[in-house]
């Protein structure tokens, strides 16, 4: 009886999904997709590092058990040699970010997409691997996370962020005599490359300093998101959940920090009323609309303020440009982390009775919505300061909406503000985001749909024709599917299926299914590389330099300089701001427009993680194959 029922369910499922696929010219069937999901699962789980292993120059990077690979690359683009250099340059990185996300996606694929169940040991190893990323510069147990592990510096009597493989790389570079190599490059006509090599090595000091970053709200909330997922799945992964809990015994520390460091432009407190001049350029439209006597509080990136820079910058902990910023992708991860930790009982919902926390949650959600509505003020480069991919951002936002709608199907929401946030996001996701995604889809001759961001689409051939290599095509297409499915489907806890929302436009279903067919066709082919630019440094060419109007250049306003800032304090209204734009900054014009990362030749570091592409593609395909009509 039971078996028969299960059999029937399966048959019904197959028929319904096949119906939605038959519109595609390609021949993917549910069985094909399920087998791709299984291959992706095997690929991703096999790539998790099984044992700690040391750096053996120049071939083997230092690796820690439980982590997944992500690499620092440089976005060289243009003629063939630059393309080859982009291919060749790669430093294995040690951030917690990739591992936390990949672990989450494995769990979500299993939970929402009926993908294979990851081994509990693998999940626990992922959790254990990020244990050392809790801030060690405070003397209490905390969940304030750093992007890189911290290493104790006996001279400074402080812990500073220490990406060990990047240090291995620069140590190796410092001990190598490159001039012979550069002369060779010069001789064979590769002056560009020789010059780039020289500049890269000359900036070594700059990079080493840039590594010394404080903890941040991005990693902090991604960790909280992972813990919330484990709390929800604790019956299936009891050991992994217990491990996460044992590493996070003071989750309140996150909310304390949020209150302390939130950006408050209307405040008179100099520690919180100033922001990176690059942030202010795009954020001003939002801030100028706030009534003059009304407070606004937003999640910033760094867990550090001006007073702390004074103490800590000479001890090796210091935010870039000594100035905090607002990145709406970080904001999206924070809103998701707050939402899911409350809905899964990792933090009590009464935390939202705190007026500051409630305001940060609501104001930040409004910022996100307004950014989606206004095309990021046409400045993706500034609004998404660390995350070049707008489609990845869409998915991060849609996750919050998906989480709230799923929970509210099974009982009342624990706080009314959750409903307000859901309504606000619902509007912009169903309308602006969906329209943008439908418009950005491109078709190929086989009737598939795909999405490109920018990686690999800015090279030129010998005749100066632009080459489109689509190096982030797999990643971006998968993210588009994830964003649309998190917006237009709801997971049903009883049947374990995703159900299209009533009234989902046919065009949305079509787009998802043709994009899934694209992934199915190309996932393991040689046509497209599984690259992404899931993360980047804040400076990505001339539009992202700190060359925007600023009115505060010192840590303490009005005081004699004790360290610089590149900030806007308070609110500058439009007329005055336009005057400042006209004046320029340090004799240079202010970059008004952004035309994409392939528009100028500058090169800059970005993070690419192949297992992150594979696991997010797996999530997209698994969820797609588990989506049904009502
Ligand atoms: C922790 O650090 C704070 C501030 O640096 C200090 O006031 C406090 O005494 C320390 N507490 C303990 C238990 O060391
Ligand atoms: C502390 O950091 C400084 C600056 O990065 C470095 O020169 C020094 O070697 C470090 N000291 C120790 C003991 O690690
Ligand atoms: C590096 O190599 C160049 C060219 O071979 C040589 O002239 C120079 O002396 C070398 N520098 C060092 C520090 O060894
Ligand atoms: C939790 O974190 C707060 C700071 O956010 C700290 O004051 C408190 O002592 C910590 N509690 C424990 C038990 O470590
Ligand atoms: C910020 O939050 C406060 C308190 O919830 C609210 O009154 C105000 O309208 C919000 N402003 C924005 C721009 O979200
Ligand atoms: C959105 O902004 C980007 C620049 O960031 C611009 O290239 C694009 O044309 C804008 N799209 C719309 C629909 O306005
Ligand atoms: C995309 O679709 C349009 C309309 O169906 C068609 O004319 C065009 O040839 C397709 N593009 C490719 C690359 O096949
Ligand atoms: C390509 O562009 C470069 C720089 O603008 C120019 O020097 C070169 O002659 C061009 N090559 C061709 C084949 O048009």
C-alpha cells in the first residue's frame, strides 16, 4: 500500500514535471535532470577537503579539512595574452564564506529539492571548519565572524586576519627574482603583462595591509543562516547541529553589535553617522527622502567604528579606508539571517521588540526594496560593492521572502514586522526583479535560455572583435533560476514539494524551465567554465575608487587628524551635493556613470569558486525538478 502510494506519487510527479519540460525543444527529462543533480552532488561532496594539508611550494596550497575551494583571481581582460593571464593566475583562498554557503546549499538541495542527503560527517566537517572564524579580539564568547582566519601577532598583542595562502603567495613572490622573467616578457612583446606583473608586485604592501580586516556583518549573518538551517533540520543532522550550537553559545552578541554599529546618518554620534563616500553616492537618493527629523538605521559591512580604528589600526585590525560602508548584498544577507534565526528559534522573536533592532530590520528591508525598484540608482558597482553579481543578490533577497511565506503556511508569524517585510519584498520581487530577469534572459539556437554577467565577455580577438566566452554563464543562469523559484514557489512541508504560486505567469515558468534545460545541456560540457565572481574587493576600476564628494576626512570630526576617513557625515542634500560633484575630488572628475566591468581595462581581484557554481546549479536543478502545479 505504502509502496504503491509512493510509486503513484512519483509517477504523478514525473508526469507533471515532464509536461512543463515538453515545451523545450531539447530533450531533458526529469530522469536526466535527477541524474545531473546526482552527478553534481557527487562532484561537490568529493571536492570537500578531507584532510588538513600543508603548503608545498609552488604546487600545493595549504588546505583545511572540511572546506571547499575558492580562488582569488584577477579580472584581466582584453587581448589574448590578458585572457591567458586571467586563466593562469589563481591563489587558493581561505575564507569561511564559500564553505558556509556550499554547506547551506547542500542542505537546501536535500530539503527543498529532494537531492541526495549529504553525509552528516561532511556537514559537521563544514561547520567545524568555520569554527576558527569567530572574532578573537573580544574577551567574550561571540558569533562575530571574520572573512579570513585570525592569527595572533605577539608584537601587537592582537589577532589579525591572516589569509595564509595569500601570504604564502606574496612570500614566494618576494623571494623570487622576477626581473629576468619580466625582461623575457618584454623581449617577446608582452610589455603589458610585464608591466602588470610589476605593478602587482609593487602593490604587495597595499594588499597585505588590506588583508587586516575586522569582523563583518556579512560573514556573521551567513553563519547565522547556516545555524538556522541546521536548527530546522536537527532531526536529520543532530551532530552537525550540536556542533554549530557549541560554536555559537552567545548569538545575542550579533544583535548587540548590530545596535552598536548600525549606520545612523541622522545621529549626532560621530561613530555611526558617517559612511564611505562611494556608498553615499548611490544611497543619497534613499536618504534624501527621509524626513529631516526622522531617524534611519542601516546594516553596515564592518563591525568596527572610528574610535576603534584609532586603537586597532596600529594593531593590525582595520577596515579599508578606515570607513564603513553599506553594501545592499550584505544587507540582504543580514535581513535573511535575522529572519531565519527568528523563525527557527536560534534567537527569540522578542529581539524584534527592541526598537533599534526592529528599525534596523525594517529600514534595511526598505533599502533593499528601493534598490531593486530603482535599478540600484544605476550604480550596481557602488550598491553591490563586494558582490558584482546582481542576480546573486536577487537570490539572497528572494530567500527571505521564501522563508517567511513557507513558515506562515504552518502557523502565525511570531512578530508582525515579519509580515511587513514579506509584503515589501513580495512587491518588488514579483514585479521589478521578475521583469528584470525576464528581460535579461538570452536565447540560444536550441531554444534554451541563459544569463550572462560579465566574466569572460570582455576579451577581443586579433581583429578587435569582442569575444563572448560566458565564463560565468552556468553560475548566473543557476542564480536566475534560484531567484525566480524562491519568489514564485512555496515549499509544502507535508508533501515535500515546491508549488508554483497561484497566478504565476507562464513566462516565468517557461523561463525557469528553459534555463534549467540550458544547465542540463551544458553543465558538464567543455563549452562554459564554471567560474563566478561571487565576491570581489571593493575597488574594481576607476568608478569604484574613493573619488566621490566627502565632508569628513578625519576619524574624529573637527579634531586634529589622527587617521583619515573618506566619508560623508550626516545627509548632504541634492543641491549641495551637485555643487560638490561639479568641484570634483582632488582635482579629478567624479565618475557619474557605470557602464559595466568590461567597459574599462582596469584589473582587480575577484573570488571565483567552482564548487559554489556547481552547488548553486544543483540547488536550481533539484528545486526545479521538485516543483509542481498546485
Ligand atoms: C574584557 O575586556 C573589557 C574591555 O576591554 C574589560 O573592561 C573587561 O575587564 C574584560 N573582561 C575580562 C573578564 O577580562
Ligand atoms: C605583526 O605584524 C607585523 C605587520 O604585519 C609584522 O611585521 C610582524 O612580523 C608581526 N609579528 C608577529 C610576531 O607575527
Ligand atoms: C635579478 O635578475 C636580474 C637579471 O637576471 C639581475 O640583473 C639582478 O641582479 C637580479 N637581482 C637580484 C636581487 O638577484
Ligand atoms: C555575550 O556577548 C555580549 C556582547 O555582545 C557580552 O557582553 C556577554 O558577556 C556575552 N555573554 C557571554 C556569556 O559570553
Ligand atoms: C525606519 O524605521 C522607522 C521605525 O520603524 C520608521 O518609522 C521609518 O519610516 C523607517 N524609515 C525607512 C526609510 O524605512
Ligand atoms: C541599470 O543600470 C545599469 C548601470 O548600472 C545600466 O547599464 C542599465 O542600462 C540600467 N537599466 C535600466 C533598465 O535602466
Ligand atoms: C532567439 O529567438 C528569436 C525569436 O524566436 C530568434 O529569432 C533568434 O534566432 C533566436 N536566437 C538564436 C541565437 O537562436
Ligand atoms: C585593434 O585596436 C588597436 C588599438 O585600438 C589597434 O592598434 C589595432 O590596429 C587594431 N587592430 C585591428 C586588426 O584592427
